[in-house]
């Protein structure tokens, strides 16, 4: 069984985000890029499947700063092939372009199962998984929090709001959008990553020209108004209740 | 292409999701710019009654046994045919477990643009999306072709998508729904074991101010009415009134619910750190100087016990719980 | 028929050969595990080592930390040494019974004062044994629980019998006018008096019987020595001679075995560490001092040593090891319970070091990814951001913003003092004000100082003790690289943990500057008159010694001098100085999920101790982690209003009457 996990690097939200001079993109100078949290789970799920039933696991990610760290960490977990994708990932690249460009590299790997994070914090044209699935003519199921492989198929746990879970059966090959691995990504000690740097090799694939069609054209980017001290609700229990109910309705709790 | 705005109604187990009404509200705002109609699209089996109070000019209903429960393959096939045939100005999907599975695949299949995480439309009818965990807003052009959008809450209220009258219903035929690659095996209800508060969208969190274990029942009642669960700060767990699995903060869990309603929590740093990821913090405390008010979006200085009775009753009333 | 004397000589010879044979064989069996151990770095500093033998073996200095048991042990030990000559006499007179019936040891055998000393020691040892019996049977302190009780009692009975039979033998010989030195043996004379009425023949039989019992028990004891806690009689001398002379705050490097980091199997410990397993006397002093044990966590430093000993014995005798070291012999929860406070090792009369053992096993667990969720998140934060709070490094110096004049950037200009601020003092909300006060105090004293701003990372003291050696190295490299680019003379730290690793562990990375804790610096500034207080605070306070300042680095006096210079009256808590009770945060514990077994958190126990002292309103600390733990504990223990916890710098700032407005609310 060939499992491919695909990851993206996204801005670390711990950092103050800045918008560039044109007002249409993030200022990349001070950005720290980290692995998309959901992609980290996708990698973990791929490793868990390998540990459980045996598989060849390939990890693919775009060649930008930080990619090698992620790849070597994955190797320490047990990934078999590490591939970095070179191409234009800065600035305007979107998921449509990425999905189209990575198709040929993925076909070459002949995957039975492609795992990717269900979403990323920079997604503006949908998430990568469904786009990939369609370009590869594979079925897609997202919001997955558990995967079992069974004879040409996978059974996944698909999450719905309120704790409801649907068991979906999907014919392979397929693409899954991982919400959470069956167990949180394991800790990899620094020494292990350093060891992997000495032993593992990273392959390189060059991606085709980006075709951005299907994505959005950004007119402007801006920050929401900064939050300050709480807006105080004055009055009696009845008055406070009335306001709270309005708030609950506003955000869709009621 | 016409100027109509389509909304793919999201429903699960016989219930329309709130986001469906929010989307209808958004669709109405957009349709006023484009000059088209708001058209709800309902896929399912024997679900027609769901549209009764929807604020739409028309409803396209595709009724087929294979659409009774959501599966991506069948829904994608049906919608692909429908969108290609009708060519609306825009199609709104929920940014959810259902809508996200559909929109991306359809964008690629139909070669139509997709704009995700749209919260509202600008005065000019341009979609405004929220990215980077809400830290950045993006205003995009609305392309001059049929555009798919996924919507998040926050821009429109569900009431804006509700109406007193039943819209006109147009029945559509489903395409051939065989050879499906994805099938639903079964639903699994939320597990009976203790809840994972780090995954709960609605938390009613109590602190030292709760005073006694018996008072926790009030918090439980409120949480239940809101569809959430009770979590607690350290003093409450220390007393053994709540299990450690419900502890928020140091030694406990970090939470990021949609709503974090605190009752009698002062907001010590250990606690504050663990709740910063919450989408909205609402704080109730008798101490106006409590630090919790520095991080909360809304606050009220009131005795929680005065509030409980009224609030629980009203929430229940709204939710239709006796 | 052979004469009795000839039979006696032969029997004694056989008994000797047999018992020494058994003793030797058992020693071999017991210690064969050591041969499997890893090599130990060469031992230097022999002068210091031999001095240790005098101070800690001969003078038994550490034993007196528990007064009465210490005195009892002192007498047993010295009695044993002095009376070993009488044992030698007994053996030789038996061996030579046929050829030399009236043998006495040459030279010393006829030396009266020695005989007097020996005779008095018979009484002292017997009394000490009676006290020990009383301690074990009547008092039965908590620290003995889990120790081998019957073995302990058996050995006490052995020693008592040896004393009694010696006195009886000597006494009867005195009665029979068979002892030239009888006037030097008052105790034996007294005991002999009990038999004086019997006829000489009967007395001779009793004497001979007592002799055989004496020798028999001595030899039996010998064979029993390698079997249990009394093996320390043999191993304590090499253990103390070969004790660790490195600074306490310097952990040994992580052992590595073909890609494995840390210790997974018992044979991966160094043989010197294994020697400690056999040296442990199960006295439980370590357990008495252990904050993890006191709080109900599954760690007893004593039981840990006993399980390691048992496991090593099993491991080296079984052809195929069946039990695992981590999991079967030692539970991971035991390893994670340790706060690395050093109270156990400080107390141990035999210099056994438990913390390096614990850290070596933790290193294995961490390298295998077996860490709890909170610790995992913290380590990930430390790896990514260089601080445990998961905040951007660009926010590290945010606290400096309102301070005027601007604090020097040590990377850009030379400074006298490089202030290594540390994570808690930089990021924790509780500290922004306190850290600014520290800066103001430094400015008030006209100190030429600077900080590393966003180039500073967590120094790594507790990361190392958690067992994440690779991460420690990587952070140490980054800090060292940043510091190497600066021009400065002395490092100052806020945090004792930071202090410890910078002082003791960074020099190995090529950093040779002096390191001062801020309390040492304040002490110097006060002594030199650079810091003068107009206001006498007049508070009655108590002071908590942070583990990494006190026990690890011996800084007890400087903070106390500063407190007194402020005009405060310092009242010591019952547990103070090198017996200060850890707050429970160290060794990375502050980053771990709390165990459900915890009955009373160490920090709560500590604030109760402080609050229980009459007239004390303030608990002073000099460690940021203490402050966080204690302030939280004051709340959870319901002591608000009874005691406040303050960092020493807050009092200094108050006594200097530094204007508050310059630090107000500009965050």
C-alpha cells in the first residue's frame, strides 16, 4: 500500500501578522512558517496506518524554509520517502495551482491513499484535498478523524458538529482531508531529527508552471478591528439575559 | 449565466443547520447587488418540509433515496449537473464538513472559481473572507463567472434567512446515482464517556464563584440548554466537584470553543492562557476589576446566581426545551 | 582421640574458610552486574576523595543530619572498627588454640588503654543497638516503610549477640584470673560478675560456648553482608572515595547506544552508578525529604534504589532478562514525579546520586516520544520559539518598553553585566512588573548592564532535566552563539535554574564568564555601598531557598544578607537552608500534567508552613517559578489574606522607594 501525505507550511499565528505595502498580501519578511497543524495530523495518520498494516509512506511538501525540518521529523517517525517540491510557492500561489501542479508528481508515486490536512489557515480558494482528488479523479472525504484500511477500501470516521460521526466507506485510491489523527502527533526528540538528517535523503521534484485559475483575486487585505476590554453589559439579570441571548444568536449558538 | 444566488442548504439528520439560514441572509444581501433571486438548493429524501421558513425566492429540491444522507460522491454528481445547467451568479456552501467536501471538488470538476471562508459581502458585493485564524480579512473580486463560495458565520444572523412564508418549490430530477465511490456505513453518536472539552464548541466554565458542588447543577442545566458542556477552573476541580478532564488551564486543557462563557472565574494568567483561542469569551463576575474582563469580548458584573434562573429559562424557551 | 584444642583449631579453620568462601562468592555474585556496566570517566582529585573518607566515613558527618540515629550509627561504626581487633583476636586464638594456647595480638594485645576503649565500646554499641531496635520496632518512622525489616532486625540482633558474647567471654576470663588487662575492662568485669558464683569448670564451658557463638555469629554476619543493605559496610568506602566531585548542578552527558539516547536497560548505567544500588542502606532519609513522595506521587527515592538493585541482581543472574527496566522495575510515573530538587541526594550519607539515574531513564522516554501531552506541547514550544510559553521571541523583551533610559542591547554595545532574564521573568504576566523593578534597581545602582533582547532563549536547565538533551544542546548553542558576540564581564540571572545551567553546564560549551544570581549581585552592591536604602521596611518575613540556588549552588547567605539590609526581620521556617522544601516546579514538573495521586501539592505544603508561623506576613523567594507556584498555592490553599508571596526584588524596590509611575500600566 502506498500512502502519500502532503503538507503545507503556513504562517505561525503566534506572530504578529503584517500586511504588505500593496495591501493585498501578507508581509512575508517577518513571517514564521510552520507546518499546517492538520497536515501534521495527516502525516501522523499515515505513520499510524503504516505501523498498523504496513505501507510505504511518502511525505511531500513545498520547498520553502522549514520544509526539511518537517521532512526529517517525518522520517524519524517512520516515513519512507521524503520529497520536496520546487516551484513558485511565494506570493500568489493558491491551492488550485498547487493541486494542479502536484498532480503529475503524485501520479508517479501511484498512491492508494493520499492524506492531507482538512484545511489550512491561509486557504482562500478551498482546501487542497478536494481539488487534488478531482484532478486525480479520486473520491474525497474530509473532516476525517480515523482511518481503517480494508481490502481496496478505507473506512473513515467523518466528523460532524456536535460529536456526531459518520462511518464512510471509500473506494481506493482516494484522498482524505484529515481533521485529527487517531492519536495526536507524537513527540520527536531533537536528537532523533538530527539523526535523520544524517541518514535520510530528500528527493526533489520540480513542479510545472503555476496556473492560478480557480482561485480568488485579492482586492485588499486588512486586519479586523482590534479587540479591547470587554464590552460591558449593564443592567438587571433580565437585561443581561436579553443581551446574552442576542449574542448567542448572532454567533449561531442559539 | 444568470444573476441568481444559489444556497446549498446544509442539513443533517432531518435538521437544517443554522448556517443554512445565515447563508440565505448572505445570499439575499448579494442578490440585491446582482439583481438576481435567492435560490435554495435542497438535496435529500423526504426533506421538503425543511424549507418551510426559509427566506428564498425559490427552492430547487432534488429528492432521491441515495441523497437521504450526505455522501460526497452522490451530492457532488447531483450538484455538478445542477450548477452546470442553471449557471447561477454564485453558489454558497457552508464552510463545514459537508460544504467543504462539495465545493472544492465542484470547483475543480466544473472549472469554476472558489472563494472560501467568506463571512460577508462588501457594499459592492465583494466577498470578505476571514483567514489566519481571524487575524486577517481578505476582500476578493467576485469573478464574472459562476463562483462557488464557502460561508462562515459572523456576517449575517440566522433570522435574516428566515421568513414567514414558504417559498416556491421546484422539483428537480437527480442524475443517475450509481457506481458511487463513497457510501455511508453508519452514524456513531457522541461517545458516552466524558467529553473532550478541548473539542467542544460551547463551554460554560465555572470558577471559585460557584461556591458549592450543588450549584454546579445550575451550570450543567445552562450548558445543556445551550448545547454545550461545563468546564471548570482549578479551584472547582481541586474540590473534587468536577473531574480533571474538565479542567481548563494549567495542568488541564487548552480550549478553543466558539463560545466560552465564564461564571465566577477571575481570569488568572494560567487560565487566561488556556482560553485565548476561544472565538468568543463572555465573562460573568461580581468583581469589576477581574482580569477576565480584559480578555473577554463581553462582560457583565452580576451575581451568577441572580443570572442563572432567568438565563436558563430564556435559553430553554428559545431552544424549545420545556 | 584428638585434644579439644586441636579440634577447635581445625573447626575454626574450616568455619573461616567456609564463611570467607561464601562471602567471596556472594560478593562476586552481587557485584557481577557491575561488570556489565558502562565505563566511568577517570576519577581525579584524589586529595579531595581521601578527605571525603575522613569527613564522611571516619567522622560520619552526613549521618548527624538525623541526630539520634546518627550518634547511634557513629558508635556502631567506631565500635565495629575498634572491636574488629577483638574479632581478629578471637579468630587467631581459635586458629592457634593447639599450637599457641595463650595467644594475644602482638603489641596491641597487651595495650591497656585500647582494652579499655574496646570494653567501653561494647557498652556503647550495645546501647546504640538497643536504641536502633527501639527506633525500628517502637517508633517505626515512615522512612523505614518498604525497607527490609527482618533483615535489619536480624543484623541488629547479630551485633547485639556479638557484643554480649564478647563481654561474657571477657568477663569469665576475668573471673578465672585469665586476663592480664582485666583492670581495663570494667564492663566485662560487670558482666563476668553474673557468673562469678558458678564453679570454674561451668564457667569455662560457658566461656567456650560464648566464644563459639561469638565467632559463629561474626562469620555468619560476614556471609550475610553481601545479601542486603549491610553490604554498605563493604561498598560505602569505594562509594565515598569514588563519589562525584563535579559540581552538583552539572548533569553527566546523555549516554548513547546506537541511536538510542538515555538508559533503557540496566546494563546501560555506568558501573559506578550500579555501585550505588548496592550501597543504599534503605535508611529512607532521602524519602523523608522528597517533595514528590510527600505529595503522594509514586516516587520514593529509597524504593527506587531498592528496585534498581533488585532489578540488576535479576538481570545479571537470569540468562534471559524477562522484566524491563522502565515499566516493570521502575514505572515511568515514578521517573516523571521527580522535581530534581536534590533534597534526597543532599541527605544521603553515602553520596548516592538518584537524579542522574532518573534523568538518564527520562532521556530514553523522551527520545522515544513518551511524554505527556502538556510536556510535549511545551517541548514543541521550546523547540520552535525558544520559550516554554509558546510566544514569539520578538515579544521576549516587550516588558522593557516603558523603561527609561532604554536598556542596553548587549549585542550592540559592550556592557559590564549581561543580564540573562529567562523565560518566566520575560513572558509571565505575573512578572512584567517585577522584571521592570529589577531593571530599575539595577539602574538605581548605576549598573552597566544589557540584555540579549530577542536573541535570548530558554537556557535549558529544566529541558535537560526533563531528558530532552538534544533540545538542551540546540538551545545552549544558540544562547552561546548570541553571548559570544557580546562584550561583557559577568552574567547576571533572574532565575536560579538559568543560573545553574549557565554556571555549571555552559562552561563545557566554551563560556567562561562569571555568573551571578541577582541576589549575589545585590549583596555585593549593598556591601560596596552602591545600593543604599533610606527606608527600613521593618517586615517580619521568612525566606524560601530555591533548590537551584541553595542546595545546588550553595547560595544561602547572600539573599539573607539582602533581606536583613532591607531592615526586615528574617524568621526561618522549620525547613530551610539545605532542607528547604521544593515548590514542586523543578525538573520540568511545571510543564507536566498533575498526577491524580497528588494529595497535597508541595507548594501548598510550603505556603502552609510559612503561614503557620506566627507574625510572618511575607514569604520571600528569589526564583520566578517559586513565585508562580506559591502565589497559586496561596489561593488554592485558601491562605489569601494570611500570607503574601514576594520576590526579593519587590522588597528591594520598595526599600529604595522607586517611583511607581515610571512602570505603571504601559503594557
